[in-house]
C-alpha cells in the first residue's frame, strides 16, 4: 500500500511540475510585449520592438535562456548546431539571469560574446515573458521576416518544427 501511495504521489508531483504547453499559439506580439525593455551587454536599454525592427526582413530565432539553467546549458551544443546549420538566419539570445553580473559571466563562460545578447533586468515576470506564456527555459521562438511569430513554442533546439519553420520561411 505504501508503494502504491508513493508511486501515486510521484505521478502527481511530476504532473504538477511539468511544463504546460500554451493552449493558444500566438502569431503576433502585443504592444506591451513589444515595449518590454531589455539591456545589452554594454548596459544600454532597448526594447523588443527595436530588436525585431533591426531584424525585419530576416528570419529570427529567439533563444530564451539563463546561465544557471541546467536544461539551457545542456541544450547549448544542439542550439549551436542549429545556428551553424542556418547561417542565413539571425539569432538573438534573451537571458533570464538573476542579475547583470551573473549574465555577463555566463556569456563569457559559455563563449557567447560574439552573439546578440540581451538581459531582462525586470526578471522572469515581465510583459514579454507573460505574453509568450513563458513557463520554462530554454524556450525558442521563430519570427518571420515581417516580425510575426512563426513558431511559438519549442523547448529544445532539436524540435523538428524549428527547422521545418526556418526552411519554409527561407524559400
């Protein structure tokens, strides 16, 4: 009986802490999400809107991560492969590190200095992350040439839908 109770408890806990796939796959960003402020490596503030404008006309992959996130670190080799396979695609890395210094150290430690990096200084709960229903990292979004969301939800760079979406947008 104890064994059954233990197994049932483990099942409930795993269900309770599992990632929840968003019920609505959004195809555009809200005004609030676009206005979200982020900080670059030099400490300068910009917005999601300005980042999307910078990459308009190109396919963009947004990678949400943190240097303390084991799943993010484990995904890095495959994320690098995705980037190397798609040299005509832009990649932006948005960090959820707890503070600016930890983020900078993470960039250096993981050899990301040459990548386009930004940090959410407002933390996890902000207008952008709330809008995209962020409940887990890593998280990947693919944005089309018109700055619309083409792939809303992927939690691994190995998700075949990421490459499929990139290929479709690159035709």
